[in-house]
């Protein structure tokens, strides 16, 4: 598990609009990489190109290369469905399947992959929920609907669902933006634990969060309204927040932006 | 008083508040009145039907539930709903078996598969089907569908005859039977089921679909894990709307069905009847007792429809906590 991501010359489009332009970066395995930047700079779009979720929007397309170790995710014979099985995703708003129980939510990905054996599923449910720090809270009500949990619990359920299929990479698109500070703390602690097993990429609007959870930070920006977003710099988080090499990064981080 | 300058408004503040409260009261009473009116109408229909039914049932010399004949105006009045109940339920059942899967398929095609420029006109086309009057369906059924059914019915007789219900006692007669009626009803209820399920499918939150896709679901798996479970209560409601129409459809059935009231489990044999069809055919020539007898059959249809709707509500309510309404 946990593979390196190597992106080169990647641009993403919505119809004829170019959302991000010519991005190249390397994301290290077993580490947390945070994407920060102003709204509309394309960090979420870029995140979604890493598991080919970008192209599920009608008219959206991608140019360039994303290597997961030595496999190009945009290669000619690569099935996007298979890509999404090895690159998991957690969304901004908690989105457990409302029609499923907690148990069924966790094993949804495995069931899609054809795993049916009850003993296997039971084991995965316990391991994934424990991995998501949710087991103790829900172990007595696994057959209750997932939508009945609190927002923070729902988000941890979604993380459990994502890690249940044992992906190589875990993408998180502002996973705490709909949560209160306590739940946010729980998720941040969890991210710290998960990075020993997974390559984690997290988009966040909260710079303190980026500073707290990430090892490396990438700053994205756009030249102006209607311009495509670009990667400004990627460096160790400590360096980005203390001594960035680009002026725009320092302006953004210190709040002297715009 | 509705439009006033600011100066006016300040001067008349108490008056305006009074107005708006009166408006509240008027609106409250209007809406409550509408609700009460509905109950009154329902009660009036039920009461009227029950009263007239009671008159007829008192004079019936046969068993109302098990009698095949419908001769209330004979010297010895005998009438029963066996044929009608069977015909109504069977034709509606055939219609639902055909229409629901097709309608769900069409709705999914429109909401999740077709490109937008095709989906829009296609949805409009399906809606148009609902605007065709019943009598037109009836005429199409008897002039086109019936003559073209023979190939299918003789095929079914040959290969599915062992099921008994698809066994044809005499081949070559026009297919003015319950099976043809079921097919016709399926076409008639298709647009309403499609329209309602389509709207439900469109309301599936994008985030649930993305959740499925991000787990590595193919498009069909995404539909199965996110769209269909979310739309399930909507599919049931839509089917009930369609079933209501199929149970009560009158003129199209009356046009297609051969008027020989014999009860037969052979669905491909001509004849049979439904409640609504029977009322439409017999009402004009019926004597007072005959009319009351028809009312009694109408009451039964009314009760069947209520039961069906009640059953649907129970099914939907049973899985309420999983409905997605909380999300």
C-alpha cells in the first residue's frame, strides 16, 4: 500500500474553460500533502484529477500524466473504475449512503468489488471502523442507518468506507469544512494515524489545519478571474509557513492577499 | 391600502398590522376549508355508495362476492363481482408487471444515461403520451393492437400453455381478452410512472452518486447503490398512481374487451370484465335496481383502491429511517 504520485504537465478543463494549467508535482508515499490556496484556484479540481473523478462531470477532461508508482492513471488501457478503487476519496460534506446501515456503508466498496463472505466483511468492518476511530461509538448499532450519526461521526464513517477497500492513496476534499472544532480535531488526529499506511492528500481552506496535519504543502493560485489555476510552490510545510520561496505564498499565508 | 408611501405606512402602522392578521386568518380558513372540503367529499362519496349499495344488496338473490352473472334487472335479480374483481386485478397486475420496469428504465435513461439534448425532448415525448385521451387508446387497442396480438397469443399458447393461464381454449378468435387489456393499460400508465420516477431520480443528491463512483462503482453500480435505493419510495408512489389509473380505467377497457362476462383463468380467451368497464357498459340501460347494483360494484372498486394505497404507505413507512430524508 501507499504509492508515490508523480504528476507532470497536467491541465484540466470544464468544456472549453481551462480550470488548471500545467501542474507538475511529486507526492510522497506515507505522508500528508496539503493543498491550500484561494477559492477557485483549482485545488479541488486538481485533487479530483488524481482519481479520475474530474471526468464524471459532463464535458470535463484532463490532459497530462499522473503516475501512481509506475502506472499512468490516464494511460490508454486504464479503467477509471479501477483507478478509483486504488485511490479513495473523502468529500467535503459527509455523504454516507442514506439508504444503508453503518455496516453496509463500510462494506459498500468491497461489495462492489464482489466480496461476499460474511466473515471477511465482518473483519473489514471492525478494522476499518477502528481505523477511523469510530468503532467504540457505533459497535452496538452497526445495523442502524448511517445517516443517524452526527456530522463528525458520518465523516469518520466515510473515511472508514474509503479505507475499507485498502486504497493506495486517500484524497480528502476539505473533509472538516462542515464540522465543528471537536469533530475537526478527531479527523485531524485520524489523518495523523492514517499516514503510516496511506498516501494522503488533503485540500483545506484552513491554513492552521494545513500546518497541523501536513508534511508537505502545495500553494495554488490564479492570475485573475477566468484564468486557470496554477501550482505556485510545493515544499515542506514548515518551510511554506515560515520561509516560503515565492512572495505570493507569503502574502497568502500572512493574510496580505488580494 | 396595499400600496402606501412610507409616510402613510408609519401613520397607519396599527391598521396595517390588523390587515396582515386578517390576511392570516383568511388564508388559514381558506386552507383549512379546502382540507375539510376534501374530507367531506370523500365521506359523501363513501356514504352515497354505501347507501345505494345497501339497497341493491338487500334484493340480491345471489352471492355478491362469488356470483359470475350480472343480471340485476331480471325477475330474479342476481349479480356478483367475481368476474369483475378478477378482471380488474389481473389486468392491472399485468399492466404493472410490464409498465413498472419499463418506466423505471425510461426514467433512468432520461435522468442518468441520455445526453441532455436527447433527454429533454425524450422526456417531453413521454409526457405527451399521458395527454392522449383514453378513448384514443381504446380505439388504437381494438383497431391495431387486437388484430396484431394473434401471433403473440398463439406463440404463448404453444410454449407457455402449460402454465394454464396462457392456455388458449380456441385459437384464431380476436384477442379481445384481459391480456391485451393489460398491455394497453401498461402503455397508458407508463407516462405517469415514468414522469414521477424521473423526477425522483433527478433529486438524488450528487454527493451520493459521487460517493459511489469514488468507491469504484461503474455507472450501473452507482445507479444500484445510490440512485435506486434513494428512489425506492418514489418508485412505489409512482406505481401506486399508475395502479390507481389502471384499476379505474374505463373507456379503453370497454372498447377492447369482448362483452361476454365469463370468468376464465385463461387470460388469452376473449371476455372477462372490470369494475369500471362494467359500470360504463351497463349504466345507461340499467333499471333502478341495476343502477344500485352498479353502485355496489363501484364501492368495491373504491375500497380496493383505498387498500392498495394503504398498503403502499405501509411499505414506504416501514423503511422511513433509511429514506434519505434525514441526509
